[in-house]
C-alpha cells in the first residue's frame, strides 16, 4: 500500500475514535472538548480553553 493511502487510513481511523462534546463548568460556562477513545492506546481529552468565556467576577 502506498504511503499516501496509509496516511489517509490512519486519519480515518483516528477520526472514528473522536467525539466532540460540550461540557458545562460549575460556574455555568460551556466549553467544547474532543474526546479520543481507543481500545488499544487509552483515551484523551482536549478542550478549547482559548475560546471559553472568562468567568464572571463576583
């Protein structure tokens, strides 16, 4: 199998293990996260903190 096909197969495999979710923090803010789940390599969580609103000041 050519390298380009192998790379495309790896991308499809990785994408099939990703789930996008929205998490509501205890102060009410919502954050978008990606969850990576794999039977063989464990799991991971990555959240978009850069685009999450700043907490409201009391």
